[in-house]
C-alpha cells in the first residue's frame, strides 16, 4: 500500500520487501561499530585521512561512542527528527555534554555521509543519470552539491571525481553502462557550476537576509527552499551568510528529504479532453482495426462507417494514424457513394479511432474508400524512424547517458530533446550526422514486435520508455539501428527508406537538455536547397564564387572594423573641432548652447557633456534616421530629464534620463527647429526660477 494524505491505497506494483537489509548482515557479522565501517572500510579510511581525522577503531571508548550513536539513530524516525535529542541520549550514556559530543561526532558523521553519497553517485552517474534541475537529474545534483558542501566543511582537497572513481573501482566497472571518463567530466563540470553558484548565491542571500532582518523576522523555511530550489544555494550556506547579516534561519534536520519529496511528486498538466462527452457513445462501438500497423506503406483502404456525429467518423478499420507519441495525425480523404470529405484530424479514444472531417456527409453502414495523403504519411514515417536513428547516433558519439527527454515529429522537420550535461559542439554534431547517415545507408531492418510488458522490461530495461510509458499489458517494441523503445508510431520498413538526415540546428533549451532539430528524406533535400540558395544569393551580392564566400566575408568584415575605427577617430576630431568653435550665450550668468549639429548620438552626448562639465548647459540636436536630441545640465536648476521629455514629444517620440544628462528623439524631423526653440525657452524659465 502507498500513503496518500491520510489514506492508504493499493499499489499498482506488488513488491516483496522483507526488510532484512543485506548490508546489515555484513555489519552484524563483522561486529563493526557502524554499518559504514563494515561496508566501506577502504573509503572511510581514505576520506578520514583526507579530512585529517583520526579513526580509532581500536579505541574502545571511541567505538562505543560510534556504536551508541548508530543504535539510537537507527531507532529514530527521520521525519521531523531533532538531531539534538539524539545527541542528548548518546551523551547521557557516555557521560559527556551534548555539545562536546556534537563536536566529536559531527565530523565523523560527515565522513560517513560523503562515503555513502559517493557510492550513490557512482551508481547514479554510472547508470547514465545526467544532473539537471528536473526529475532524477535534480536528485543527482542535490547529492553532488551536498557532498561538495560537506567536503568543504571538512577541508577535504581531494577532488570529488576521484572519490567517485574509487567507488566505481570497488564496485566493479563492468556493472556500469556509463564510461568512467564521462562520469569524471560530469562531476568536474558540476563542481565548477557549484563554485559559481556559491559566488552568485552570497549576494542573493545577503539581500534576502537584510529584508527579513529589517522586519525583525526569521527567514521562513519556504524562502530557504526557494533559494535552494531556484538558485542551488545550500541551506547551510544560507544559514551561515544570513547569520553574518544578523538574520536567523532555522533548518529542519530532514531539509534535503523535504526537497527530494517535493521533486518526486508528479506534476501533470491537466489537458481538456474534447472527446470526453462522447465516451459513452464510443464504448458501445467495437475496437477499430489498425491497418496503419499492418500495412504502413499502403495509402488506400475500404471501410464501413460505424458512426457519424458532430463531424466525427468512426469506421471498422483505418489506415489513418491518430495523433500521439509526438507524431501528428495523418490527413487525407474519405470518398462515399454521394459525398467526399477531407480528413483533417484523427484521434484515438480507447480502442476506437475518431476521424474528424471538414464538410461532406457520410451515412452509417455505408462502405467508403479512404485515401491517406501519401507524401505526408511517408514524410512522417521517415521523420519518426529518423528520430530513432538519430538517438542511437547521439548515444554512439556522446555516450551511454544519452536518453530522450521529448520529441516532436513533423512532415517538414522534427526535433528530439536529449539529456546531456554540456552543449553539443559543432564537431560532435557533424559526427552525429555522419553516424546517423551511415546507419541509413546500411538499410538496417526496422523490427516491430508486441511483447508482454514484464518480459519486455526484463529483456530491455526501463530505457524502453524514453518516449513515455504506454498503457496496457502488451506493448509495441520498435528496434531501429540499435535503438529499442516502446513506440506506437508509424515507421519505415528499413533505415534505407529514410533517405537521409540533415541536422538543422541544436539549442540548449534548459539545464541538462539539448534540442536537436533535423529534417529527413525529401524534407532534408529541400532544406539543403534552401541553404544553397542563401549561399548563392550572398555570393552574388559580393560578386564571388560560392567557395570564395568565407574568405571574402572575412576580408570585408576586417575592412569594416578598420573603417569603423577611422570613422570614430574622425568623429572625435569633429567633436574637438566643434568644441573649439562652439559659441555659448550667457543666460543668467550661465553659458548656454542650443544648436543643431549633425553628429552621431554618441558624439552629441560627448559634446554636450564637455559643456556641462564646465558648469554650462547644452541642448544639441542632430539628424540621422530620425531626429536625435541631447541635453546636459551643469546647473541644478535645470532638470535635463524633464525638459528632454517635452522636447522629444514635439518630435513624436520619447526621451528621458537623469537631471544632469538626458537624451531622446522622434521621427518628426520637420519640428526639430521648433523643438529646440521650446527647449531653449524651458531652460531660460528654469534658470529664472
């Protein structure tokens, strides 16, 4: 049974759990003070040494302390536990203060935790989990960062990657699917990310702590969880930084369990089921025979209309594939004795296939002909098969940890999201594309079989469900070029029918997820022709051959940068020249310049600033794509931000800035002289005030 709220419900899976704990048997047989010393003797010794701690297992008092601590800890319920209560019980048994015991035992407990965590990480990363901000990847990152935090507290300099590699050597490398070099790279990158998080997190926590300190409030647990969950800032670090700012943070001992529980809860978006109102009607109909599985290359079929209502048609059999599994539905035509109807949507409800038609009338019992859009069907089959091929190619190039995180197939292009711990490089992308097309040229067969779910899971593992978990006792297994998944889509008969794969782009859509967009078959040809057109057009503009385009663009860009530098130098000279020839009128004892000077905005601002720095006021304007105005004020009576707004409104635009410097503009250049006149009047009025 599983507990939901205050009620127990039968679990879908039946599991025999004796609760023996095989490692407890090892502990009992060895007579060690703790289970950690029994199971991890080598690693405990190694980490103790790295932390500069003495592990005196030959000292009876020390082993008694460890044994008592383990005994009482084993009797406590972790939920809502107070660690200090545990300390008091052990301290009373050995006649020391709880505070002294805490100083003695805490470093040792952290060593045990580091050893246990590194074994956990060896299994998680060895089983191809990629650290991220979601699902199991979140838990992997949580364990990594907690381990790094404890290593820092114990001043352990040995890299975490070394400790995890040592654990994999003890367990046995053959037990892991992931290559140890990839595991090391993942851990090293996570260590770097954690370091940057600490640097950024300090500023964030200081700001939060000051806010609650000003309110004379403790920092709420909910706020701490947000800081950890959204920014990756360790709770111990939050408490430490907050204390320096004079704020108080109370941390429950089961903080990490609370966070893990929060992320293990499924959060599913509830989508509106537009066919729900037909449920009772559809239950009365027999299952639709799925010809799209039996004859995926066929495009014509005959069927009998079983029901027709609200623009939906149900037939006894169909070649039309319903939308599902990231694959769009087929489209096509129904031809009856008196009417023809366009099929523009297909949905599966239970075992009944609903066809939505645009116009036309069909009668119950009528025998009709169905025609699937052949080009669209083949394009979708090619893209779906190509998705499997591409997944296997990315696994070959990037590593065994590659798993699908989502996919969307289309007729012109498709995309597949994969779990990966870093950005895919252009060189890796080229290797993936070559590997995928080699599989296509090999014309490997696409095998489809229906198997009992339990047997399929035993044979292939849970990687079957990369594209989602299908319902039912029997599942459809598709094998394409080494990729094996539970998949309900339509596929080519062999990889050769895909034709080719062209990767369009790759983008980093979220932490730990890379999206590869690609085209397959004729769509890949169309995309390459599109690229060729871009290259040819660009080459024509520069009057060079296609192959000379990169060198020509590089040369032009270099020349442009040099010319830009020359223009900037000339502009600076113009500014200096204008500064020497600039004549100011004196208004109220203040030098004021109001003038139209056609310089770029940057130079206008420099010129105006040169006047205000000497205590003067400058309202300057210039014309480019639109009218530009800048006002610099060296007198506190003249607020540049207020005046520039009024000036720019006359130009049909906006402006703003500080009281000492503001700028803006507008498209109505014809009003520029009048706007300058009004600006001058506002300056005079401000000086008089």
